[in-house]
C-alpha cells in the first residue's frame, strides 16, 4: 500500500483541477464534501496512515448518496445539475479505493470525463482555456503513474508535447466531424442567466433586474449604430391585465401584417442563454430569422427554450407604420370591471377634454412630467389599488410602474394600449465597435394604437427622467441607489483601467464565440461546400462519420503497434544484455540454472561470492525493471548497459 500512496497526489491534483469549474453548477455542500474527501486522502498520503477500509468507504459512499437524494427530488434527479453533481461526487469518492494500477488509470480517465462534461456545460473562452490546462495536468498525471521514477517537471513537458502533437487531429475533428443540430445527446446546458422578463409582469419585477450586471446580448451593426433614442429592444408584449399582473395571454395571432417602414437597420445579435423562447429585436423586424416565428405583435419566438448562445441576423425598421388594427387586437382595450377608480376618472376627464387620441397621450405624459414623480430603483410596496396608489400617493417607481400606469390610463380613456418588455440602450465596446446590452438595461414601455399611425411607441419613463434613455440608468437615479457596478468612479485610474480590461476581454471572448461556439451545422455545411462537397450533404454525414472513425481507429492501432514494436525491440536488447551478463557470470564459475529466476539468481550469487553481490544485484534489478515493468527510462537503460559492459569476466 505504500506504493499506492506515492501515486495519490498527482491523481488528486488532476481531479481537483478538472472539477474546479463545476463549483458554479453544483450545490456548495457537494464541493465542500469533495474537498473534505480529497483532503483526507492527501493527509493519508503524507502521514503514512492506514488506507481507508472497505467499511469506511461504504459508509462515506452511503452518506454521499443520501446527500444527493436529499438535494434533488425525483423530478429533477435526471436533470443537468443532478448529473454534474453525481460526476463531482464520484470524483470525490474515487481516490478512496485506489489500490491497483487499474484504479489509478480509471481515476485519471475520470478526470478526462469531467473535463468533457465541463465543456458541455460551459461554452466560454475562459473555461475553454482552463480546460486545456486541465488536460495538461491530467495527462502529466497519466504519464507519472505509468513512469513513477520520472520527475513531475519532465511529466508535464511530455504531456505538453503530446498535446502539441494532437493539435492537427483536434483541428480536423473540429472542422469536419459531423455536427449535431441541437444539443448533444439531448443534454442542455443548465447554466443560463435570467432574461429581462417572464410571461407576466408585476410592479417591481423590472427593478430587481437593474442590480444584475450579466450580459443579455451583444449587437453588431452593419453600418453606424443608431441613435440612443432608437435603441429599444422589444422582446415580449403584455396584453392582459387582471388588476395585479400583466400577462402575454394566448390570444396573440401568429399571422403577421406586413409593415411599411423607412431607414432599415441591419444587425447581428448574439444572445446569451436564458431558458425561455423569447429573442429580442430592434423596432419591428422586416422578417424573422429561420429558426424563429414572428408573432402578430412583431415579437420573435424560438421553437424551443434558449439554452445555448444563439446568433441571428435581422433587418428592422425603427420608423414604421403597422397599418389597421386587427380584430384580435381589441384585447388592448380590456380592463378589469372594478378597481383603481380614481385613475379611471382621471382618464375619462382627459378623454373629454382632448380633441384626439394623440392629445390624450400628451395630457398623460404632461401629468407624469408635472406632478413630481420620482424614478427609483427602490420603489415602495403598493397596496390595494396599485395604480391609484402609485399615481396619487407614492409617485415613486421604476419603468414598469410608469408603463403599467400609462397603459391603464390609455385603456380607461378608450385608446388601445399594450406594454412591451425588453431593453433600452446599451454600451458600446470601443475595442469591437459593437453594443453590449446588460440585464441592468431591462426596460418596459407602452405602445398605443393611433388612427393613421398604427402602433406607436410611447415611453412614459422618458417624460419623468429623459436621462434614462439618453444616458442610461446610472444617470437616472441617485448614486446611493445604484449597485456597485453601476456607480461612476470618475478620476479613478484603477477603475478606468479595469473597465478597459473588461472591454478588451469581452471583445476577444466575443470573437471566440463567433468563430468557435458559432461554428454550427450550417457553417460546417458552408465550409464543406467550399471544399467541393456540394450536393447530398445529408448523405455525406454517415460517410464522413464512418471515414473519421476508421481513420481514428487506424491511427490508434498504428500507434499501439508502433509502441509494441519499440517495446519488443527494447526487450530484445535488454534480454541480449542480460544473456551477456549471465555468460560473464558463468565464466566466473556462477552459471545460471535453466529454471532459475532473476532474483533467485541474484541470491545465489550473493551466497557464493560476496564481492560480486552488489554489482549483480544492481544489474538484475535494472533488468527486471526494464524487462517486466515496461520502464522507458533512458537513464536506466544507459546504466544497465554500462554495468554489464564494465563487468569483466575472469
């Protein structure tokens, strides 16, 4: 067992390095439990304590399984998070049972499996670079357990050289191996952020997103970036209001009425995964991307939940005319039968005074502008009739408060209105000349239907704080309300430098996403078309798979045969030197018996000739190591040759 203890440290290192990124995807207690198990095994390797007995291993395994069952109920035990947690737990338990060379090999291959799992779960540049380091560590550990006499520095050098040699095959497989449309084996990435909106909206929902600095999506424009007041990214439209929440409803038609617009804008959006079907667009899209459906309210919807980065090209109109109102859109006039009576009365007064619907809209905006409303990230909790409480009592709210109140007032005044959830603005990355839209840019506004104009965007928030749209949220509320990442640190060179580093890294990471993550089935098809594989692409997929598999098998088989040949040559040379040694010993009057093993022969020489004992034992020990332990040490071979050569016969 002492022999096994010297292997445990490189194996622990490979498992720890491979599992480190999973800390973001599994319950904290599992990672702590794994660290405890790894620490326990490291302590044993250093202290010389007894290896854990079978009973202890069973107890620790039982505790681990009970913990997993308590953390994941039967409904989500087969989900992505549970799968990753099980893998991490196995990595924690495996070192407890390392007793043979087979166990050591299994532990190293478990490290490789964890690395592959991590690459399936995450798909960003930082994790990819880290995974190369993980492969280097695991390969160095693999070299070490098969060549324990070597130094770790040499093991890392050999592992690095192996990875360099593997690059051509890695690139070829990446470019040519048939890519699967959708998720691999149906396994979705479980780590995704939250989108700006759910299927319903209540007062206070959007304010909670302003403290989230995650990236929602990035936008590359063909040409100049539009003016800030045109950067409204629509994602979901809320039609129904039940007195407490606004919801999308199920009356939305999938029939789209073509719009007429001017000054189209072309751009490409790369969306981060958020687990829902909604994707975002600027203004009104001229046509939907291939993998989406455009609904009757000009929102875009994927066919399945967005669980991996999604890149799509759009052309939109920011100046458009939607035409006549459809019959199903009459739901934009509905209100609950009772509630918020003061707001209803105010809207009826405006309707009576105004000469047109446009004038009614202006009266409402003037009301928000002139009655000391406050835009805040910390809105008070509203009670009872929420719209009345906000409009006449509290007068403090975030964008959804103003959008909900304005839409209610418009409907009460007989003007069709709907709330649009999405994002407003964005930050230009100076190193890539593209727009970064964060969750903190989440916004809600209103669209009203006006005769001769169709659906028109009206943003009541801009009537209260125009800076929200023109200069962003950080300039629209007091600094003490802002989370740390939104506070402006003017004159602080460290903050400015860090911001530049963030922009530079984001630019590099974005390019990586476009080239690596964005290399999909369609990009591969285009590449193969350029290579001359034009027709019958689908028929080529199984052929290519078979060809690449056969090529890989041939390469592996060739490598194995080459190694067997080299080992055989080496064993022949080792055997020849040993035979030479036996001949010299026979000349000294110490012949080896036909059935006598090496160590028995060494003991016989020691008994009969003490002067030859040291040299004979050294030569025979090296012979056994080189012949039977598959040692590849050049030093051992040179020493073996030297000892045999300098052993003089009588």
